[in-house]
């Protein structure tokens, strides 16, 4: 995972990839494929996209709704 440091700028780091995902999920819930299709121009590869999803899930910022099969943005007021 690339974090910002002397070698990698913020724009090159995985942290900058969180923004388009979270902005999209603010608007509506998406399937993983739908979200990738919407944001793929922000990523060098699908591996970077999946790494960003893993990090956001680990940080508790997104969740997966098994019933609707979509990714959802977790807010402070959410019961998830």
C-alpha cells in the first residue's frame, strides 16, 4: 500500500483514491462493478480499486449490504 511520503505524493497514494469512492457513495449505493465502472478513470488498475475498498472497509467508512448486494457509505448516524 502506498502512503504519502518522500517518494510518493498524496496524489500517488492510496489515500487520494478514497475521495472518488466516497463521493460516489454519498450520492447512492452501488454494486462493486457499478462503482468500479463509475470511478475506474481514477485508478491505475483494478488492484488499486480493490485495495482502496479494503482500506475503506477496514476503516469503517463503507460496508457491504448482503441483501441488496451493494456498497454503502457508513455515516456516524448509521446503525451498521
